[in-house]
C-alpha cells in the first residue's frame, strides 16, 4: 500500500457505507451475469459496429481526450450504487465507491452504450446505458483503483475479441511476499469471464498492486503497462498468446524494464511504486515513475533510451501535446522545493521547457504538489483558433489554467530540487476551489469540469478577443491575442468527495465518488 492509500484512510476515517452493505464472501473470481436474456447478445461476434469510444484513462494514447458533447449543467440524472469493499491497511478497512483514478470507459456496441468501471467493492462491471443495468460483474480479490483499457484482438474467438485490462490491489488474502499476486487481469467484454491473470513479481518496491492503466500499442498486438513493483512490461496482447505459469493462465512478456535505480532505493527505500499510466508519442512510450524519474522507452528496441531525474514521487500520468512535449505532475515528497507541473521536451540536452510550482499544503499526510494529471484542450481546439491551454488541480486547493506555449517574461522559478532555475508558464487563472487529486477535463463548447474533496464544478471559458496583445494575453496559433475569463456555471455535491476523473458523453457527465456511488449529471 502506498501513501495515497494511507491518505484515503485518514481522509475517510476508515469508514464505508452502512454495515448492511455486506461484502460477499471471497471466492475464485468469476463473472456474474444477472440476466440470462443477455447471453445471446453477449456471445455474438465483436463486429465493426462495436466502437471503443473512450477506451483508456484520459481517452487516447497521449492521455488528452475526455469525451464529446457540451455539458450544460450538473443536475443529478441517475445515481448508481457501486458499493463498499474491504482492503487491508494495518488491519481490515472498508472503502466505498471509486477513487483515484477511477475514470469510466465507454463502448458503443450495436447502438447501445456501455460503461466499464471498477470499484472499491472488488467488482468490475459492464453497465448498460441509459438504464444502468448491470450486464455482468467480475469479482477481483481486492479493491479496484485503476481505470480500464479496452482493445480489439482480431485473432481471438469472436466472443473474446474485445479485451478489457484492469488492475487492482494485491488481494485481501495475499501479502507482498505471496508467491503469486495476480493484480492485472484481462476480461472479455462480451462474457465478463477471465482471459488471463498476470502475476506481479516481488521487487525492491514494497507494492505489488496495479494502479496504472495499460496502453494498447497496436504494434503486433503489444501492450505496455507499468506496475507498482517498479517494472514496465511489454506484453503480447493476443488472447491466444498465453501460457500456464504458476498455476495461472498468464500473458507472454515480450520485454521488461526496471523503472528505478540503485540510488533510488537508497533514497526512498521501498517506495518505488509506479502508479501512472504510460503515454505514447510516435515510436516511444513515456512513463512517470515513483522512483522520481521520467522514462522514455523505444518501442523498436523495447529498451529505455531516455530519462529525466526529478527526485520525488510522480503519481500523475504524463500527458503529451501536439508537438510531443510531456506534461508531468510532481508531488511534494522527497524534494526540497515545491511540487507542480513540469513541461519536458524529451531527448533534448535541456529537456525542461518550464515549471509551474504549486503551494505546499498538508492534506492528510500529503505535503503538497499534484497527484492527478494535466488536462490539455488540444482535442477540442483542432485548428488552434483558441489559445492552447493546460489545466490541473493541486492539493493547495487551486485550479490552475495556463498556456501550454507562453512563459512569463523575465521570470524564472526554482526546480523541485532547488538546483536550477527554469521559465514558468503564463497562468491567467488561479481559481480557489477545493483540494483535489482528480484530473480536470476540457470539453466541447470551451467548458471545463473539475472535481475534488468538496464537489464537482462546471466552468465556461470565455476567450475575449483583444485589439493588441499585453503581457497577460493568451495567443492562439495565428498569433491573435485573447483575455481568458472563467465563469462557474454549476456545482454538484459540495458535501461529496471526488477523487476519480470524469468523462463527458453527449453532454452527460459520469463520475464516481467516495460516498459509494457513480453519478450521471447533466443540464436540467
């Protein structure tokens, strides 16, 4: 268990929903299909009309797509009970709903929408919209924190051609030294049955959980994933390419890389936990590691060929803009300076483009910085007619919205280790909100959604054209200046704690909360 799980326990006092929500006795994980009338549909081949709309955490290979449609409000449309589950931290405790990262994925199958979401009740569910019927549930051995990834395997039997990859904690009946910890699993989208289970081996890291979201590479059906044991794996994603190892049907490992060094063990002990989800740019994947390093892995050689040392924990996933730059969030933990956001240009002699520091703030045992990821408006600004923005939520309680490309003139800030000075971005919006570990999302219609420990908020971004640029103007791709203004349109659940990241589809917002529920919100 990492410090973030400790924080969750502290924030929630170890409590869950009412005791009447009892946890089913643990047994061998299996799918539960509540309605046999669905079986005929479930077993039909995965034809081309199956659309993987939001198939991974933050939507695409660059981790910067959040759905479609313009949300007009945050009025409650539906509330679905995710339930409560037991997990171990200095004893047995109950957690409810879903937390970080906890983003639903979305599939349209023969004109019907389905959400795929894991929760703290140990279950991965396929939920039909708009009636929120559970088509199947698959039971893991512990709570599910990660967001799923879905991909196609055209070589698999028809009923198994849409594959779901889902990670979990190690298992309430297992320990970090157990011979086998199958905390990454592949599930059939159609049947809800297990296709394989991957043992996460014991390393110098003290964790064998799997919090990150795998990335389907497509290159010869390969998958990249990083586990909390501090290792990155290239897997053969084909259902047929499995083998029997340690009593499990396991995927074939094509390559593996170590995401920490000996110096990191000396500095951080066993806290070498990689929780982030890798992103892809061309023939490289990039991953932020709990060892305090950002790694680039060449997909041709399947070896690390670039790294940047930050020196403190990085839980957030790297996000990649249209030029291949990385946006990496930094926690305040082992570093003398502040946490915040680093923009990096990988494979360059001086990779740091700018650094945005955020204020120190004690939230539970966190000291500051950013636990979530950065959002970019690139997918909703294809022609560059609007300024290119980033947004992030910090533990200091602020929503930051700034320019991807512009820096503050004649100003530098200290890096997280207080060893160098770097430019800092132009950030016209620092809006006091609530402490958060969630990732905000941009939407169509120049809107933004942000959630945290005290509600979910909908904002309108107003781009006011200017006749002449000033020192605070934001420029679009054509050099035209704008003043950015932020208007709050709606808020929901000020009494609810949200750690998960939302999605938006056809104007509806879907987000899980720590009160035990998945919410569907929209305009009145």
